[in-house]
């Protein structure tokens, strides 16, 4: 008991040190690394639909994009607000609004009135051209500020557009008066609590020494950087970080309890460390995709579908890009979101919920791949590289960024299921309860995305053929059992969803369209093979997420190593069949209009083989171990760079 108490005390002290470091870095970052002025549009229009982090706009109409001017703008209503929830009022701030009138010719010019905390600070008549208005948010003994923008008279464009319009706001710029930006003491406290909870969670999973220091430092650096991005410390973003930290703390407690009950499941004595590495990376990813600047992408479309499911409509369809093939749009992700629905009241809140669920399922793939690697190579602790590398895989990052969340959710379930197949094939016996669980996971993945159904049938079919045709006796039995599992999962998904009468005409029309189409180079699906190959390689095709050159090279080295050491091992055969299916599906996607996201479906294989290559390097010498660390950073950057693009608000500084 004394040793347990000492270990817990050490964890608390270490986590407290991490929290203090985060608060200090945030305060210093605001003072010395922030630009003199933070500015940008009220929000971003079009597909990306990013929001500002420094303030919360209310009463504005939806942001729009001006193509010729290459700028985003927002119309005010008669009364609009810029709410700065956690702005430190220990200093004054100068605010500059860049405006356009936009009122009909011949109408009465509008009068603009600005108030701060319900106190008038500026009034002016606006002309029809561009103009700027400056005012101050004064010092006060409080936190936060509310800027109110009143416009009169307003106008309504026409009978089809009944919006009440005031003036156009092109840019909002905020700069501190006579000094640098400052972070409110409450924000520093909440940031410390968030990082303490994350660090404590990592400690509970078993991370110690250099691993704990590296993972905790990554969380601190990410949290501080994200809070400084667009002065998010003045907005409500820190509250999201606290929720993330507390959620991580709960996961840490669960892992610690499981570690006590199952210290070495299947001989994997460091499984909880793998969980800690995945948790650290996923905390950072979630913090990125919960940031106000995170690109919305297709997420609002999926929120609207989730709202249809919430209203009781379960059998939905969607269409591809040109030539607009229609297909069923299964709803497993949206059903999974229903128990948490009331916790996320707004549309953007629901975006964050769907991203949370998709990211959580995707994180499980990393642990499943680690389990396969540990069973295949029990003498190599460095297979932890497999778990640590998975959260940085490019294809899931791109799915999160574009918000193709049903696809990511389905592929996560499928990846866990197929990793379970590899884990069982690498052993010496077939477990029927595990096979039943794998069947359920495959069925749920098929009920998550139609593309997952198509690519899943192809991949599992390839695995069945390879296991039954090449493997040893136990592995062959596994291939036959997997065939039965595939049939059961397909039957379940067909009966539960795809056999619905609403889809009968959909199947007929889509089949007719696929068989009678003509080449169209403007289409993602129907372009000429040479055009599709160029798009596939450059990453702008529909099969996004192609692994970068470093990932391909390292994975190839890992494949050679696996083939030389254990060419007929059941787990290795599963991975090779998975890789073969990727090659066949990629060729099919280039030559025909039948394009599925094979890169996303096969990302686990590249990470698995690349992680094994790094694990082998890490065990040879100090120099190769250093090379493994450097390669890990290079491979991680292949995916992480997408997070930086996700936060790139046009015009914001």
C-alpha cells in the first residue's frame, strides 16, 4: 500500500508540474509570441465554414464568400454582438471593424451605433463604400466583454430573401492598448486543470520516464499553441479543453483499473502503455478538431442526417460527385450519437460530437494493431511504435479534416475487426466468442458506410482466399471460419438496412448509370484512367489519403522483414492479403468508375508494417534507435500537416 501511495503521489507531483508549465507557457506566449493585432473575418463562408476563436458572434447572418474579392464577409442584422467570454480586462483593447454599406441605391444611409457592455462608445453615419470604425474596450474589474452593433435603418433584399440586413463586416481586428496581450487568471487556471487531468491520465496508463515526459510535453505544447491561435484564450475554447482533459482522466482511471485486473492479457504486459500513447495523440487530435478554427467541411451535411435519424428517419440515401450515383447512406454513427444528443445542443456542438465518436473508434484501431504486433513479436517491446504511429496516419486525418465521418467511423470498426482476425490467425486456436464479436464489428462497419461495405467485402474476400489457400492447418480453418463470419455479417447488414424497399429503385438506377456512363474528365469518378491516376497520386481524387513516400518506403521495408522472418504466419498472411486487396482496388478505381476509398481502408496495414520496421530499427543499436525516432517524426508529419491546414482561417492573423 505504501508503494502504491508513493506512486500516486509521484504522479500527482509530475502532473502538477505539467499543469504549471502549461500555465506559464500560455502567459508567456500571450505576452511575447502574439502578433500586435489579431484580425480576420467574423467567420468563414462556403464549404470550410470556420469560426473565429477570440469571440463568439451572435445576431450575424451566415458568413458568405466573395469569390472575385477572395474574402469572407458577414451581414449584421439590426442588432448583432461580438462576445469575448474570457477576455482579460486588466488592459484596454482597440477594436477596428472593416465595413461595407451595401444598402440599395437611393435609400437612407444607415447609422451605426457601437456599445461595449451596454455603454455607447461610437456612433457614425455610413456611406455606401468601404469604411472603418475604431473604438476601445476599456479596462474593468471583470472578465469578458460584449460589443453590440446596432444598425438602422435595415433593409430586406427581395421577396425571396427576407433577411433583415444591416451592414457588411469584412474584418474584425483587436489589439491591446499600450502593451501585449494578457491571459485572464481564470483561463490560466482552467488550462492548468485541463493539462493536469491529461497528464494524470497518462500516468495512470503506465507512462513513465521519457515516454511520460514526451507525451505530456506534446499535450502541453498543443494546448498552449491552440489557445494562442487566433487568441482563443479570450473565447470559450478553454472550456472545451477542460472537457477533453476530464474525459481523458476518466479513460486513464478505466485503463488503470483494467491494468490491475488484467496486467498481461495475452502476454502483452505493456498494453496499457500503448493505450497511453494512443490517448495522448488522440487528446491532441480532439483538441485540434474541437478548435473554433477547425474546418467544418462535410460535417454539417452529416449533422443534418443525424438530425433526420433523431427525428425517426433511418433509411437515407446520398449521391456521389458527378456523375451523381445514388447509394444507401447507413446510419450507425448517427444512432451511436443519440444517447449523447442532449449534451450537444447546437449544430456545431453536434459536429464536435460526431468527430468525437469517429475519433474514438479510430483510436481503437491503434490498440488492435498493437495487439497483433505483440502476439506476432512477443520479444520486441518496441512494437509500441505501431500503437504510437497509428494516430498520425494520413487517411484518418484527412477523413477528420474533410469530415467524412461516417466513412471514418465505419472503417474504424472494420479495422478493429480485421486486426482481430489477424490476432487470432497469429495464435494457435480459434475462439468462437471472439469470432462472434468480429462478426458484430464487421456488421456494424457495413451499417456505417456503403463504401465500407464494398471495400470490406473485397478485403475480407482476399483474406479468406489467402488464409484458406496458403496457410497452415490452423490458419486454413481460420479462413473457413472467417468466410462464415463474412456471410453472417453481410446477411445481418442486408436484413437490418440494405434490403429496405426504398432502396430497390436506387440499386436499379445506379447499376444502369454505372454500366452506361461516358468518360468525363471533370468528374472524380468518370475521368479517363490517366487523369484519375494523376489525381490519385496527387491526393485530390475521391480515394484520398494516399500514404506519403516515407510511409510507403518504410512499410515496404517492414513487409520485406515480415516475409523473411514469418512468411506463413497467420497474422502476416492477413496483412499481405489486406495489402493485395488495396492494390487491386486502387487499380480498379483508376480504370473504372467503381471507386472506393481503399487508401482509408488500408491505412492500418501501412502503419502496421511501418511500425514493425521502426521496432526492428529500435532494437539493433543506438544509432538505428535514433534513426527510428527520426523516422517516426517524419511519418507522423505525413498526417499531422493536415491538422495545420484544418486550422488555416483565410485572412486571420
